[in-house]
C-alpha cells in the first residue's frame, strides 16, 4: 500500500509513524510545503523571548531521523497544489518544478491558517507578522532589531497572549488590541479578568473592545475604531485561524462549518480513499453533540494516530472532543475544559455556575498559592459542562482532573468522591476540586442559593441589601460601594440588627465565610443569597465598583 | 439535638463544622483527649526539619476560633474513657476528674494508633518515638539535641520516609530499617526501587528485609535479625497503624477486619445512635469490592462531612474508597492509586501491566524531567485496577488524572481520549497518561507482547535472546550482562543477522524504541516480546544484573 500524507506536523506525523509500526511494508510519503517537519509549533512563541534558547530545539525530528528510524519518505519543500481523487494522484510543486505522485490512500493534515482580516493599509504594511511555522518565527526574529521598541499584538487569544508575554520578556513595549470586551475570549469574562490584571501588572497595555481599522506609514501607525493611534515597530496578527481547506475544496471534497473538511467517524472525507485529520476537519463537540472546529495539538495528534489505525484495519472511531486549553501568561496560568458559561448558554443548556478559591497545596505548607476554579454544570442532573481555572500553580492539574471527570461522565455529586493525592507539598485533604463539588452540591440540593457577579447591580437596584461579613481590617483593603457590614464572627449575636423584611446578598472575601453566613441567616428565616465568588472575584471583574478608604 | 464528637481532627472536625452549617440549633460538643484540635497531622514531619518553620502553623483552628465562627463547644484535654450506648452518655476524664455527658447522636472519629511491635528492650528504651500528634512531635523535637547524631527509622512506609527525609534535612545520620524486601511496601517493588535509590543518593542508609529484634543500652543500640548492630540516638517507630478501637470494643460495638469499627453505608455502628468515621472504620475497597482499612486524610474528611449530612437527614452514602497516596522523598515524588500489581494479584484479578516513561512537560521546553508511570489493568475488559508514578515533578497530576479515571470507570481505551491541558510549560500533546493508554491498548489488541522485569532471568534461562536496540554510545552507560546488540536504526538492514528459530526479548532505554523494534520483528515473522520498562527500569530494580564497561 502507498500512503501519501499532506502536512508533516502533529496529525500528519503521528499518522506516518503509527502507520509504519502497523504496516512495515507500506510505502509512506510525507509531503510538507515548508522547510521543516515535526516541529514544535506550540513552542514557537517561547523562542522569541529566548526561553527556548536554540532554534534547533523547535525541530523534534528531521527527515533523516525519520528515514532511519521509521523508513518514512519525508519531503520538505514539497507543496501539493492539486489532488485528483479519480486518478488517485497529487500534483506537487518543488524547486519550481511540478511532479505527480500516485497514492492508494491519502491523508490530509493541512492544519489551520491564520485568519487575515481585511484592514486598510494591511498589504502596504511591512511590519506585520503571523505565527504558524518556523519560517514565520524566523521572520519575526529578523524583524526585531535594536530599533524595535513597540510591538502591537492584534487578537488576545492563546497565541496572542503567549506572544505578548514573550515579546515583553524580549524587552519590547507591548500593546494588545482585542475586539471582544475581554482578553482570552474562550474564557468567561470574570476569569479572563485575572489574566488582564496580570498583563497590566507586567507592563503590557491592554485595549479591549477595539479593532484596528487602518494601518498607516507602512504599518508604523495603527488606527483603532475609536480613532486612537498606536505606534508599532512590529505587529502580530493573531485574530484566529481558519481551516486550510483550499486543496480539499478544489478536489471537490465536502466541507462544512466555516469551511472545515467534513469526515465521517473513520476520518474519511467524501472521497473514500482520502482521509483528513487535525485543525482542518469538523469534529463533534462531545458535550453539546454539535459540530465544532477545534484547533489544538492534542486532538490532532490523537486523530493522526487513529487514522493510521483505520487505514491499517483496526477498529477505531473519532469520538469527538471536549476542548481543553491552557496558557501561561507571565506568573498566571489560565485553563479551560469543555464549555464556558457563555457557550453553554448559547447552546441553551440549563446552566448553573459556582466559583471557589482554594490553595494549590496545603495552606500550612510553605509556598501555597491561590487557585480560583469555576464550574459550569446542570444543577438538576449534576452533569458537568465545563470548568475554568486561574492561579499561579496547580491549575493544569485541576483542569486535567475535571477534563477527565467530564470524559468519565462524572457529575458534581462525584467530585467530592475523587480521592486525589494528598501530602502537604502537593494538595489538601479537601482538594479545590472536591470543594468545587461540595459547593455545586450545596446549590443543587438547595442548601445555598447564589447570584453571579453580573447580577449584583440589578439585585441591589431591586432593593436587596448587600451584607459584607469580612472583618473590619479587610475593609481597609477595598470595599463595595454600597454594603452593610457585619463580620461573620459577630453575626449570631447581632442577627436582630438585620431587617427580616429585606432580602440579603452576603459576601466575604472568597465565598467560604459568606456561605456560612448564608446558612446562619437561612436557618433564622431571613431571605438570603450568596454572592458567588464574593469580593475577590467582584473586585477583579468590576474594579470600578470598589472603593478604597 | 445534642451531638458529641469524639476526636477533633480530620473526620471529627469536618463533621462538626458541616453539622453546624446544616443545624444551626444543634448542640455540638467535640471531645479531644489531646491538647490540640484540628491540627495538620500530615504536616508534622516537616516541622522536624523546619520546612514548616512555626509550630503554630500546624494548628489550623483553635477552640476559640471554632466557638466564634461555628458555635462549636470544643474541649481539648477531655478524654472519653467510656461510652454507655444504652444511657446515651459518655464518661469523660479531664483534669483528673470524671464527668458524664449525654448525647442524642455520638460520632466516633478516634483515628488510628501507631502499631507498637513487641521488641525486646523496647520498654526500657528512652529514645523511641512514634508520630501521630503534636505532643509526639514536641517530644521528638525535645529529643533532638546537639548530641543527637544517629537516627533510626523503623518502617519505610509513608510516614517513615517523610520522617527519614526531614531528620536527614535536620542534619542527622539516618538509617531506615524495613521488614519488607523494599521500601514503601504499598508500591510495587520496581517503582519503590526509584525511591530507595533517591534515599541512598541523599545519604540515607537503607536496610530492607530486616527487623529490629532487640534494643540494648536503653535504646542506644538496636540489634537486627542478622545480628547487625545500629547505633541510635533517636528511633522512630513507624511500622503501621491500627484502628483506635478500645472505646468501641468496650461499648460493645461490632468490629471487623483487624479491629476496625464496622459501620453501614450511613456510617452507623451496630448501635444506631453511634456513628463512626475515619481511619478507625472498615470501608469498602471500591475496585475489589472487599473490606479494607484505609488510613488517609482525604477519605476521613469526606466521611466526616457525610456523617453530618446523614445526621441532618440528607441522603448520603459511603461509597467506599480506592486509596490514593503520595509521598515526597527528597527530590522524588512517588504516588499510587487503586491496587498495586501485588494486591491485584492477591485479589486474583487477571492482571496486565505496562510501564512508560515520559516527560512532565514538553521535552523541548526548559526544565522537563522524567516521569515513570505504571498501569495495572485488565487487558480483556480494559478496566483500570491501579496506577503508580515516580518522578521529580508532575507525578501528582498524573496519578490524580488516573484516580479520576478509575472513579469514572474509564478504561485503558479511554485514556488516549483524555484531552489534557497542553502548552509547553505544562504538558505534551501526548501526555504520559495518553501514552499509558496507547501502550496498554497495544497489549490488549495484540500489537505488542511484553514480559516484566522479574520474568527476564527465567526467559533467558529458557533460551530466549535479549536484543538490546540502544545505540553504541548508550551501552557505555551500562549494559545487560547477556544481550545481543543491534541499534534500532540498523535493525531493518541487519534483520537477517537474527535467528528466525530463536525467540527474542527486545529492550532499549525506556521502551519506546524497543516497541518499534518489536513491531519490525513481528512483521518479519520473528518471535519477539518487549521487556516492559526496558533497561531504565531493569537497571533500577536489578542493579546487580548490570555491567559497566
């Protein structure tokens, strides 16, 4: 059997090596239009700052090594310019020449291409880059000289933020421009607020709810919607990606959602001898059971392996994806799995939400830091729709646990049952993930009722009273504009101060004490709800609503 | 309702605080025989070295704080000396006086006590300690003077190893004596071998398969079975724990396995108004569905909360435990969840095993370190029985993911489907947990056959040939005594060198290349099996079988 694979990164290379292990006698050819195969695309931003010091570290495998170990015929600088499904051939351009190669099975792993918006002056600009490949990063590195002072990153998604961090660490003045009202739009607003705060703390200028509308002076000047002008020596466009589908389209293969290549559960396109994997294909979002485009390395690698299994005759199906992603932004980690509150609501799911703050490891052991976790779930069935986390350390672990819980169809009622590793350097007897389960159960079982941060203003306007149960000392570090104050430890003795005809919203710093206060008031027949996430979260997402006295 | 709780740590204190949140009007009394409640028992060893610097950090809550916040009546130095189930009273000794207190519901959370073996001279010895409470650690600290040079730790379980580390960091010469043939008997031998190597590297003397048979010179001299004499200025006895059951026994409550208190799924003892939680009770091992004693903080805390739910009338059941534990031993972390290979075989389960070595995060990103993972599973059904991990970093995360997978009844076929957080600082596109699933599937689907390290000697004696596919350069770092050498990259061209009538065992360094070699040979119709874990694992557990040239 002769198998041609188009695209030599992630999915393509996983397919090639797995196929060799399964089919020693197959002829396997990998055609890569770029100079390098099997490179660490997720590592590219870190080469800009020098955190990854050597360019060669980005190259995981060479064609020679792949030939020696796997007997795979890897051909860089071989761009496929046409596929002929009927004749089972591809047309390749290399060194300015065209050639034809036949195949029995063809695997498309073309990836996604950076989306390039239509902006006036874009084509005249000489300092605009995108980041997808090693040649891209080579160009960026060449574009950074001793004269380069100001960098502008357009688009505050994962790659945009990684580039902002690494350009800043490289010593540049960095401005991020994001069209959405928040950075990191795949996270919910209040969680992304922690990331925005960290960016500002590290000296990055963050402009949200703005687009670039014009480049002037060959790109040295960027004009925003509101007329603001930014100076830029180097501009990175990272406003999203789109499936690299032109070969598939021209070959007449079916495409779907936003141009993604359509495949069946065996990765077969509309032509049975052509398969496709990776960022270019439409997949099934497992939680909503709807179509989705997911541009992540982990699913691409899995799909590459699985398509090899399929071609080799093993029983393997694409089960879909839930989507798990993480980003380090200076000293903060942000991660998400499954649906956000926003996407869950868009999918018209019955959404409940809970936030908790815990420590990455036992608070009594040195070095413990805060983790804020958010759970998006169905309070009726307990189904977990998604989770997000923010913190300095240990966020990856908690989101991985929750991603595994979702895959295992565990519910909120199961989270307290998780027996996680506990010794003081690693965790707590009640891990933040356990706590998340307890908090969600308290809502599901009616022991607690909560409102979200975006509901507070309306609730207060409707006559409810905000009761802040923090200590006097804590108030000196910022307080709600409008709140009644009664420290938790004084609540029982002073409960008669409260007006039984009023409805209360309780808050403390992180939500632990306000829940205790809520239980005390509820059992005294006072109407009360808990401000989920409490002061710490509210302060982050609504800093303008906090007063310092 | 008046609830008395015996024991003010972990389960007891979780029960008390949850009960208050559910039942504002209940009278809640916590009776603790020691001076301190709610202390960080898992933190005690780290106070010995000073890593936890202040004694007060070990005290999570004081009686005053618990009174102020939870209106709980916490009474330290109140030892319950008798329970009268019929009259619903307990007899308390405090300040040399006896008093009686009535209850409606009684919760026993007495914990486990250090097992004290019968050793000649033990009672005459003046330098022997165990570690369970703050008074214990106070005594140890008082026992360490400028004259204290030699410490002996008897028992190399979790607490023994933590104490060995912290005594060593305190500057003492430390010797560990363990009756089993390995340290950390809850791990399998080859995984524990990594821990033993780390202990030796850090200057700890490790003596396995030996017991202390006699203390001489008021404990300054310890005589082992083989006649060896150890000098000790300070001896820690940590040879296991037993349920603290004397009150339960004297009250006529039913006990079971090794004296553990028997409770139903609502934590009720044989007397319906007496409940019990924590290390003292018999629980259900969820994987084997058999009775077990599990002395861990995490289940104890959960049980404490759940028994409060039960007493408050919520629908809550003890679902049992799988057992997850972790220990930091200097620069190495060792963790386990579920069954070990040994316990799974003792339970007569159809056990398959796979070891893999991966990196805690992307190998191309600075600071990546090795993780060795072991999976114990059923190759027929894919059921996961247990997992173990060793490494410098990220072991806690992988074992937590696998513990969650077990709770979610995910199989080996699901592990590759886990979508875990991946960015270069946190993981890899194929996480070691995914790799573990792939490797297990290769066995389950017959693509690979393996032997374990303890089978190699016999296989070679039976005429099989060990084929080492590492490079020439690697051999200089140690080699098998008896192996044919052919580097993987030369295998295809030199396959005719192999004798088709022989059966081969292939090995490389960590198992990745030997699996590729296995696939090449299998498809050339040569009989071959893979040495699971390969040279790296074998070298660790059978160092005497390695030659250095």
